[in-house]
C-alpha cells in the first residue's frame, strides 16, 4: 500500500500516545533508495501556521498496511529532504 495524499496515519510519540496526522505527500530518492513521508497534525486549523514533520519510512513485507517510520538523523539527509519539500511546495503553490 503506497501512502496517498490526504490519507491519515497514526503515529505514536515517545510516550506511546497516538497522534493523528494527515499525509501531505511522499517521495522516493532514487540515489539512496529511501522513501520519505511529509505529514501535518490532522487536528490543525486551516488558518494556523503548519508544522510539517518528515520521516523516512519502509513498508512492512508481512502487512503492507503497516509502516516503519524512522527519524531523519543526519544533516545531509535533512538538507536533501528540505530541498525536496520546498520544491514540492513551490510546485503546488504555482498550480
């Protein structure tokens, strides 16, 4: 199951509390073979400033509805993800 735009996913925090997020978009990086997802809290109001979260993810082979999310650790990886996010946001704003 590939994540779809406007799909909602539940992500637990470090305390085990579950939070609902809306998927903005996903993208793959051919050079590394990694997949990334950008999400925003689902309960956010339209007029609020949006805080975007990004994770590297892998789909589970046993259950394709299950994902493993990984934090983005390196500065190099963050810079690459931010560049892609800015490009996708700019493209969306120009439509």
